């Protein structure tokens, strides 16, 4: 096992989120049907931060939702393991919204497939775009690509990316562990 390698410091995470907020503002009029939905756990914290940045920079109040996808996962094949389903909170209609779905790491695409299925239970948006902090290149199992990417990282199959957020982990950062 190799020594963990820091991919992003707290400062780099902050600057990356600022850049991503500006990219969203460039592509959308935040007052015209834009909504953010973060995938629980760390995607939801990133979505909350992006909302604050977009609201401050665009002078608006973008709707924010949080989505738990555990019930929609396709990897619960062992009947002895029961999924821990948490709360989703989308307190607005998705109808006619341009939704930016937010997650921490894009790897195989299966989490995003589950999130899209879960999202449709809340309505049919005009459009869904994907924002990820880290895009692990070369391991896709499904034809899913992010519209907004913080950092692209080449990883080996035995490695994984750990994203830490201050709200849950006490500090921000991204590590490559393998």
C-alpha cells in the first residue's frame, strides 16, 4: 500500500468551489429556474457552500435540496446488508427547474445513475447538469460525464479518493489513498 497523497488542500478546495460557482453563474441566470441538489453526504455539504457563493455573487436565493440515494443503489446484492436510508430534503418543485446535481467524486457513474432515478421521484426538471469536485478518469461503467469539474485525477483501480469537508471531518482536503 502506498502512502496517501494530498490532491487538494483546504485552500485549493475553497478556490475550486469559487471557480465552480462562477461557472454555474456564467451558464445560468440564477434567478431563472436554477436549483442545486447535493447528494448526501459530502455532495450536500458542497452544495450548501456553492449556494452561499452563488447567492452572494449573483444576488439571488437559489433553491437548495439534499438527496439520499441509498434506496436507489444497485449494489445492495447481499440480503444480509440493509441500506441505511437517510432523509432527502427537496422543499421545492423540480418542475421547470435547471438542476445542478452535486457530488464529491465521480467514479463509475453508478451513484449518479441512482441520484437521477431518485431525483425523478421529486418531479421532472427541465435539465439536470452534474458538478463534481473530483472526476476519477478512466473507470466509468456508465456513460455519465460531469458538466462542471473541480479537478480531474487519474487513479488506478485499487486506489480511492477521500474528500474531507470541515462540516463532517473538521477540515477540508482531498487525499488519494491506495
